[in-house]
């Protein structure tokens, strides 16, 4: 799963360690999520989304497209 | 982070303290038992009790690891669980394979079961280190 965590973090000028402290996860764990090596659980994804004030789907992309939009399309 | 929840630094610090304490106790108990017990001498309740003492520290190490796995963040928990599975597979494969060799060849030297624990922790540690090397 792809994500734009690195860009969001850079916008705020936070280091991986600083983001890790805000989420209570290690710097290595932030790195693993940013590089797509680990997909976070829903609770952690919600924490990340709340921290950046954005919906989860704007941070994480599973590559399946907008399911709701597809259903609405004729 | 909720009130009362440990930070990752606190979790690691607690784990290191518990694991170091148990490891030093294990080493002391193993060398102490080796010094006191005459392996060719008579077996009695005291020698058996002394030989069991290192096992208590093994249990303490396992408890420290179990607590760490429960408290650490989910990414590290995922990696450590995989490393433990790797260590378990290697240990089971080695001991199971050599056990069969011993079973079918009575004249071969017997490898003491004692080695199961160090082999598990060694492989678990090596696999864990790969994670930190790749993502440090």
C-alpha cells in the first residue's frame, strides 16, 4: 500500500523520530510505514489521519481506486 | 497516546533492564551450577535443584520477551514475531534433523538439549538485527 506520509511529515518539518514520538512508535517503525514495508493497522492509521487532520484515504492508497465513486458511476 | 501508556523509550528501557537482569542471572546460575555440581558424582535433590536454577532465569527471559512483545509498537511487534518464528523454525529444523540422525546412529555423539535455548536466541537475535540494519 502506498502512502504520502513522508510528504506530510516534510510539510510540517518533522523528523521521523518526531513523528514517531507523536504517534508513540519508534523511528524505525515510521520508516517502515513510509517506505511501504509495513501497512499500519486501522487504529494506527486512524491515529495518523487524526494527527495530520486528513481522511485515511488521502494518506493511504491501496491502488484499488475510489470504490464509492465506482459504485456511483453508471 | 493515552494517559498511563508507556512511551516506546520506556518500553525498550524496561525490556533491556529485565532482559539484562535475567541474562546475567542465567549466566551466573549456569557457571555456578557448573562449578558446584560434579557431573560424575551422585545425583541428589540439591544437585537437581541447582541444575534447575538456570531454568528459572530462562523463564524470566521469556517473560521479559513476552511483555516486550505486548508493549512495543505494532511494527516492531510484527518484526519481532517474524524473527521469533524464524528462530523457532531454525531451532526445530536443526534439533529435529539431528535428533533423527542420533535416533538411527547410536554411536554418534549426543548433542545436549541444553543447546536448544542458545540456538533459538542466537537465530532470533540475528534475524532481529537484520531488521535494524535494513531500516536503521
